[in-house]
């Protein structure tokens, strides 16, 4: 479990939340940040469930593959707060958790959550839809949004695909189990930002006369707004990286 300062907590989860919003998530980043803090108290556990999502029906999704953890939780029953033990979903990463939460919000029960355009409207819709049993859930979320000025994260522009990758999709890139940035996935191949990733592992990257060299080896690259992207497999073979592709959630892991 990682117990962080409030700013460390937001710095850890905000890039993932903003990325998912750019992908088209209906949940406002301010609401998601406040909800995550409210549900966890600022602690990130190994099971990465920051919203108290229970096992429920047990139906698998691309982002939840059946892993669970049983832990204590507070619920409101008959107007009284009681301590219970429940089975919760466990996730490999925070990205998997937030995307699975979006799957939950696709149900008709949460239609007003998806339609909301303002933080209070969305938090209130979550409470009325029964996301939590706490009768003050929306009020608490809004108090956190105001306290930490979280609405500043809501100014998010959806992804616009560059001409160089018009047939690709943008996917999350995890390096050593940490969210590192984004990659382009096109026809079964992942393309990664070569300088950022290679230099992270101590490789030498040179850009010369329109060509990219890694440790002296010329790489085939595509240039997107001053960033060169290369095939991750070719880079991995050159500097001895281990790759893993989560084909269900479409997440690239590099070790």
C-alpha cells in the first residue's frame, strides 16, 4: 500500500484519469479525483480499486479478469453506518480500474451520470443512482473538489489522431509497472516515443538529418509533432527490454 500526500496522490492518478477522459470517458476528472480520494483516504492499495467496486455479478470485462480481494468496508443501513466485509474487484493497474468503472457506468442506471456536464450534477447523479450508500456522498465529493481546486483538471481536449497514425489507436504505456505515457497501436504493432523510452533505460538517442539513431543504430521512425515513434519490438530487441501486451485491455507493458 502506498500512502501519499494529497498532492502526490493527485499527481499519481490525474495523468491516468485525464488520459481516459481524452479517450472519451463521460466522467469529469474533478469528480473522479475527488471520488478516488473519498473512497481511499489517499491510499493506493495493491489491488488498485479506488472506487469500492464490488464483485457484483462477476461478469468479466476487458479490464477485470476475475481477481478479487475481501476487505472491510463501511456501509449505511437503515440510516446507520455499519462495518461489513465484502468481496471487491482487484485490478492490475489504475487504468484497468478506471476503465472497468466506465464499463459500470454504461448501464441505464447511470444514464444521468453520463449525461451530466457539471461536477455537482454528476456527483449528485452518482448518489441518486445508488453508487454509494452514504447519503452525503455527493456533498463530500463536491467539498473535496472545492478544497483542492480539482475543476482545473476538467479542461481536457479529446485525442485527435495525427495523419501519421490515422488508422491507429492511442493506448497506455506502462514502464516498470508505472503509467509512463502513451503509444500508438496500429495493425498489431505498438509504436512508442523513442527518446523518452530509450533514454529512460540509459540508451543514447541522436536525431540527425531526419534520422533517429539509438546507440548508433538507425531506427525506422515516424515523426509526430517533434516526437519520433518507433516499433517497440525493434527497440526492445536493440536495448534488451521485456514486453507484454494486454490484448484484452489494450495496454502495453515494458520492463
